[in-house]
């Protein structure tokens, strides 16, 4: 992956973390890992970064279309605040019939995804009988719909048609 920051202090810390916590040579200052990007991945990232603006525009366009198509339904849609610039990595909706919608979309070869169907605090490692009702509600009701650049208007219309049919 790639990290971008204008904060020099944060940048210096991240550079140490990605290089075993070392500053110069073997001068280890903090716990770190080997997170250095291989050259081939860096070359690919350099080319992809040139396409980033177009990718983000297409995602925003797809999110806008999907919002228009799904407005007026019983589905809770993402609503960015006016001052936010959303990258639309995910377009996550909330609905009580999440599983029905997910199944029907997947039957239509639409890759709708449930992330964290089991909340992290309920997994064996973390389970300490913590009650997080909002997290548990989200785990049962949210679904991410595809809006990546390759998604077509027809795909978006199919998504809306399936959701409206249920």
C-alpha cells in the first residue's frame, strides 16, 4: 500500500515502522516491521497513482447514480456531510433485509459484500462479553454495494431493481 501525509513527524515515524523500527543502519528506535514496498509494486503504484483522479471521479459518479436510484426506498443510504470529500471505497447501505438483498444481488452476479458479519469484539480472541449494541446492529444490517470504476450504469440499475423488488 501507499501512505500519504503532510505531517513530517508522522512521516518519520512511519518510515521507521516500515523498516524494522530503524532510523539509520541498524539504529532501532521503535518496534517495526518489514513493510517496504517491493520495486515492482512501487512501479505499479506509480502508474496507478496517475489514474487515481479518474478512479475517484468514476466512484463518485457511481455513488451519485446509486443514491438517485435508491432514494425513496426503505434502505438507509450513505449521506456524506457537505464538507466531506468521500472516496467511495465502499458504498454501504443499511437495511433490515440485508441478507435477502445480498443473496439476490449475488444471484445476479453483483458482488455485494457483508463486512464483519461477526463483530470483531465477538470473535474468540476479543470476546470478553462486551456489549456494543451499535456495532452489533451494524453487523446485522449493513451491506456494501459495488461502485468501483468498472461498474456500469446497467449494473447500478440492476442493483436498484433487485433492491426495489424485495
